[in-house]
């Protein structure tokens, strides 16, 4: 889809520059719409003035991405999936990362405890908080009352969005009725039950998943549901394991995404989901070794799906605390796949205080590459040190490359020492540079009038280094001797 230009958007705005939307001009608002920092609905003029109705509709059509977004859940943990306008991340950026939903069986005696664990699960990694996005409640009991009760308990125990998973429409809708104010995602709508589930979804403004392994049938279901009035739809063409089946699963997802984004096919223009957890129903699990292999198979499928921007995946592995390794792997991969390629991975240069440093605390020097500065900071904190971290402008490049390329050099470090008044904060004149920048030490001593010591090559060694080698008095004596 050709991206509209800010000017095309601007021509449909009121052009009064009234500032009601918090922007100084309508043109700034137009630019922010493109960046999804504001919505059409934020322009009071477009929304409130009847004579603007036509422009409003035109603008909504103009800025709606070819793959429409779908919202699941309510409140702070609301999850938005889809809404993408490109096939490959490097073409622009992906806006919504793959949502990870973990399944829990409705007869699981630990349902509430597991739900609480998943809700609170947070992993901080290089400045981002990684979390799961929802819970898929699976009807294993086959009992209406059991499924309803489990849905109720789950919605009370967790603020995470819920996906209700049941192949029996009566049971599915009875649980959906119970928690419909939480905006659950309904799974699964098929060619057999589309009318019953579709009508319920329309009446209650709920998102639904249309399921068929036949793509023509899936498109036909999508067309029928849109005609019925369904406003939020997710497509599932099935997740298949075994020889040759992985390729089918992959192709189906890519075909749906291509049809939506490149061909602007309205029936395909919805988020696509996959169920790596399906492995468990497609194989027999035996001893512990097989269990581990099964988890591994599931994880590989999840990783493949994330890497091709599948909008939502459902996992079985990960619901127990001891299975955190599986979530760490997928959440870390997801963080990389969905980072914005337009955002330069740099942090602001400056003198950062870690803990409560005093005038004899060590001063570590590093580059302003985000993936260098944040791990160094975490390692200093992890070692329970009170220290200063001098972050030098290396044009956002990591230490090793910046030393080789000349962006991290003695002059730049000395400049930063002066600019951020490092030696006003401490009584000593010692700088600890990374091991990978050892060759700068001589020049830096001259440029910054400092005593330079070479720290570990890897910041994970900082704790040990300080314990064994940080001797400020001795270093200062050497500095004084050097000056004489
Ligand atoms: S509220 Fe609408 S009319 Fe006013 S400045 Fe923003 S975009 Fe322009």
C-alpha cells in the first residue's frame, strides 16, 4: 500500500491550527497521525462538526492500514495485534509485536496461581520490559459450567487479555457471556458455527478468530463475517507439525500477510495467528526426554512465527515457573525482531549516577550505544556498586567498532570529562576505561589529565574487578608521581 503523505492527510483536516489536539499546527497533527502518535479521533473539529463528517470518513479510510488492528482485553494490559502496513521490517517498521498468549486448561487446579504468575511476569532487558500478553483458556473439560467458572476465575485473577478457546459454540458463548465486559477473543469460528458465534460477536463488539486450513474457505468466512458486521477478526489457517507440514504452516501465514499488505485484499486484511501449542495435541508425549523435545519443537515453531510477524501465538510451554527459559528465548527474539529500524540505538551522552556514588567512587567510561550502555549499567547495579558511568558520544556505535572506527577516542572522552564536569564530582582523577579500549589509555591520560586504568573486556567482570583491583589511593599516588 502506498503510504499517504502528511500533505494528503493535511488537506482533509480543518486547517485552523486550533491546538485542541495538543499539536501546534494541523500539519504537525498530520505527521503524527502517520507515526501513529495520534488518532483521527483526537481532532475535535473533525469529530464534532457535522460538516466535517465526509472528510473524517475519508481520513479514516486513508490512514487505516491494509492489515487492520484488533484489540483484545480492556484496561492497562489491553493488547493490540496487527495493524501492519509492510511485509518486511526494513521497509518501515512493525508497529505491534507478536502477542504471546499462554494456554491454561479450564480444569487446571492451579489456574488462578498460574494466571497470577503470568500476569506479574516481567523481565527487564536492555531498557525494555518483556512480558506475556494474554492467556488462552482452553476448554479441556468439555463441561459448560466448568468452562464458565474457569473464565470467571481467570478474569478475576488476572488483568491480562483472555482468549476463550472451545470448539463447542454453546460452551464457548456461555463463558463469553460471563466475561464479555473484558473483551475476550473468541476461538474458534468455523464454517459450521460462524453464524451463531458471529452474531454474538457483533452484538457484544467482541473480536473473533476465523479458522480454516483451506485459505479459500478462510477468505469466504472473512467476507461473510464482515458482511454480518464483525468489526475485529483474526485469521488462523492452522499450525501443523511433521515432515512437510512446517512449510505449509509457514506458507499459509505468508500468503495471508502478502494478500493483506501487498495485494490489499480486504478479506485477508486482518491479523494472523498461530498455535505452536498445537504440537501437544498432534503428538504423544512419553518420557522426560520426549517432553523436552516436544517443548523444543513448540518453541522452534513459535520462533519461526515471530520472525515472519505472525501477530499472535499461543504457547503451552511457559505456564510453569521452571519453563521460564522458553519465554525468555521467545521474548528476547521478539524484542530483536520488533525493534524499530528507524530508531538509532543510541542513548544520551552524560554522567550517570548508579546507586549513591560519593567523591571517591569509581568512574567507568563507556560508549553511547544503547546495547553497551544499558548492560554496563545493569552489571554495575548487579554488583551492588555505587559508581559514576561516563557515557561518551560514540555516534551510537559499540566500543570495539567505535575504537576501530575512531568515534570512541581519547579526545572525545576528554571532551566528555570536561563537559560533564567529572572531576568536580569526585576527589580523584581516575578513569576506568573498557578493556576493549585499552589502547587509548596513554593518549587519554594526556588529554584528560587523568590516571587511566583498564577495566575488564566484558562488563560482567566489573564486580570482580572493583573487588580485586580498585585501589583509588594507590592509583592517585601513581598519578601524583606521574605528574612530577
Ligand atoms: S485539533 Fe484538529 S484542527 Fe485543531 S490543530 Fe489539531 S488537527 Fe488542527
